[in-house]
C-alpha cells in the first residue's frame, strides 16, 4: 500500500470517513474482534462513523459514492482495503457473511492505478475463499474482469493482476476448466504483447503457470490441444527466429530466446499430463535441435533450454509406462531416453542406466546431437565419467562414443584463434575433460579419431590470452608428453608418437614463442613445464626441434651464449636431470626476449606462433 504507509486518515471528509468505517467494520468482523484498537494492523487512527458498530452494510451509499465519482479521493478506500488483504490468512475459507459483501464491493471502486493494484492483490489473497465458498464462483467473472483491467492500466497493477490471476487459477482450477477459452484469450493477449496489456516478460510467467495449472485438471483427450495452444506463442516466436537463418539466430540477444524457454519450462513444470507433454516435446525437438546447433556456446540460453528439457523429463519420469513403452513414436522414444539417460545434469549419475538404454532403444545419432549441445555446459558432471568408468571394460564402447562426439564437435567450433578468444569457456572445459581422459582412459582416447584433430586444435589455441583456457590447453599438451605416467599409458605411446612427431617442430616453435612473449609472463611456469616435458619425452628429436626454433631468433635479440645455455638446459632435461635446476636459463632467455616491446616484436615476428600452427601430415 503506497498511501497508507505514509499518511494518517484523520481529518477526512464525511464521505471518506464513511468509506473507512464500512471497510474497517469488515476487517473487525472478519477477525472476530470487538474494536479496531484490539487489532494490531489497525495502528493508524480510524474515525469510524458513530452508530455504525455492528452494521456491516454499505450504510447510506458511501461506497457507491466512491464508485460513481472517479475524482473522489481513493486513498481512504485503498488504506482500508490494504488492511483487509493483510488479514487474509486469518479469514475462514467458508466465511459467508462479510466476504460476499467485500467481493461485491470491489467492482464499484474507482479505476485509479494504485487503488487497482491493491484491489488485484486483495483478489489474489482471497483465492482460497473463492474456491471454498459456496457462492465464491459467482464472483469470479467480475473479479477476473478487474484483473484484466489491472493488466491494461499500468505496469504495477499489471504485475499485481498477473500474480492474482495465478493464485485464482491455482486454487480455483477445477471450477475454471469450463472457462478455458476466455482464459486463453487473456493469456495470449498478455504473452504476445500486441494488445493493451502492460504485463512484463517476467510477470507473464505467472500467466503461464496459471494456464498450466488449469490444463492439468482437464481430461487427457483435451489436455493435448490445450497444451499445444499454451505453447504456441513461444513456439511461433522461436520458429520465426530460426527461419531468419543461423547467422541472425546466433546474433540474437540471449534474452530474446530465454524468455520463451522460461515459459516452456514453466509449462512443463505445471502441466501434469505425461501423454500431452510427450506429444509436445516430440514436436518441439526440431526447434530445440536447431538452437542447440547454433548457440551451444551461449550459457544463458542453454541453461534456460535445458531447464525446459529437465521439467519435461520429470513429467515423463512420473509415468512408468514411458520407460519401456515401445508404442511411442521413434522421436518420442529418443527424446525420453535422451532426457533420462544423457541429460547433462544427470549424466555422471545415470551413465550405467544410459548404457542399458543404448543397448536397447536409443539412437546413437540422437544421443550425440544432445551431447554436442549440452556437453561443456556441465563440465563437472562430465569430468567424472572418465575417472569413474574409464577402467570399466563394459563401458568402453559407450564412453568412446561420448569422447568422439564431444571432441569432434568442439574441434569444429574452434578452428581459429578468434574462436578461442570468443569462446574461452568451451575451450577451457574441452581441454580439462581431455586431460582427464588422458589420465584415466588413454586406451580409449588416443586410438580415437579425434585425438589428432584435438592436438591440432590445441596448437591453434595455445596462445589464447584467456588465463583458464590457456592453462587448460598447456596442461593438456603436458599430459600428452607425460603419457607414460598415466594408467595404461605405455600401450598408447606409439599412437601418440605417430601424431606428435610430425607436428613436433611446430609444437616446439609455438611453445618457444609462448616462452618469449606470445603469452604473459604469468604463464611462464606452465609453458616451461610443457617445453621440458616435450624434451623429456622425445629427447634428441626435441633438441633438434628446439635448435631450429632458436636459430630463427635474430642475434640482435638473443646472444649466442644465451642460446647455448637455453639449449643446454633442454639437453639436461632430455638426459633426465631434475627440472627444478633447469629453470634459470629458460627464465633468462624469456626475460631477454621480453626486455622491451621492439625486441619482443622482433622475436614474435621470427617465430610466428599464429602461423604454421598445423603442418601437413603425410
């Protein structure tokens, strides 16, 4: 209440005093008190009309006066009505003397925005009474008309009306099933936003929930059409964006998409009709898939979309017949098994269940399409899979499918350094997961077709300036060189060498460039370790690669003594010397090449880390 919180009502003119007297007598009667003083909420001074105690009628037309004169002061009525709303929890749901009079009074009040806001909130507060009372239903048409008026007046009254609409549909949903056409008209006008309604996108979720609750009470044969109708505004908007093409869709603000996915998520949350939901998500999959493919990098959109999927999954999961029902259409079966078996947030826990479904019903292609879309938004769950199941032979085939699908898709997303710069989170998550695969299931990772492409991808992005992404790539490269330390790693050395040796000169050049200025000095320790791990793994070959790289640096930047000391440190590393004692000469050449901008540009121009990232493999 905006006015009553800051004003007293003493000194009101007779008509205002009369209105307050009528309203507050309602309050006193509803709580069973003898006087206004005994009820704490009535702390403001109330000049009750003498002689009206116990009279709960309108007493000579005071309220009718307020309703007829739109210019009369609405504040006293709003103050009293606010108090009536505040005591709603203490009013019996079967109260039959005073509440009908209040509900009859509300349509007669002026259409002032602030007063209308309080009226709408009061209607919502007494939704349980409207459902339980024997004559509550008779008031619903006029009260819903008030809410519609509130949605059209201003943003504040629209927010209050939307919330009240939700409360009424929640508590009176069984009684409103026969009025679904009228409710849909209100819903569509508010959600589409083309009418006079001033309901915000956030407040429109109340209307979504309201209609969904009513649909739950419909018979199954009617629920499908009703659910399709309530989804239609969001589906139409999403389809229109997709029709504009991938480029336009990729440039859309996330909010333009999430507002629709949030509505769909709420619909699936409150419509408890598994068959209707099954039919709806079968039709929705092409839309979801199209947005998955274009905006997998967009965390906000993916979270909102995945929430809709999760809510649909929860509805289907409540019905046992959807677990193994072969009569479902192929798309529906795929959808359900995807959400049940490979849902991103559940992936770590449900892997064994997913494996069983993979054996029986799920399409691998369909599984891969979802994994591609969700994978790196749920890194923590996915990171568990190699660690938990990497050594389990019964899971080998399925884990291999997962590895190949994730990394092949990511390699396609990260084809140039600009991709790493614009999508560092994807790069970070990808190479963190790849490192876990090297440590826990190298026997699956190295023989896969994605290993060479992922090495090429790392060579492209290793100079990305994003700290976490860069460190993940450097650690991935180091883990490749330290493969012999991994469980079952020895058996994969020949495969690793067949990929790394042809790329060795380029990898070495990039690492030396990172050491001498392509990356900030704060990454020096990680780069140094990767370079020493390379030298330790490939010995004399790595020394030859390093000599070729260092020879490219002009003598104006690095002296012969500094080159020699650097190469000697690498030679000692190849011989198995302790790495801690080799850091000084490596730090020295790094500092020399970074001593000023001119020298740094000369060195980077000679090593060209962004060129020749990938060499042809014969």
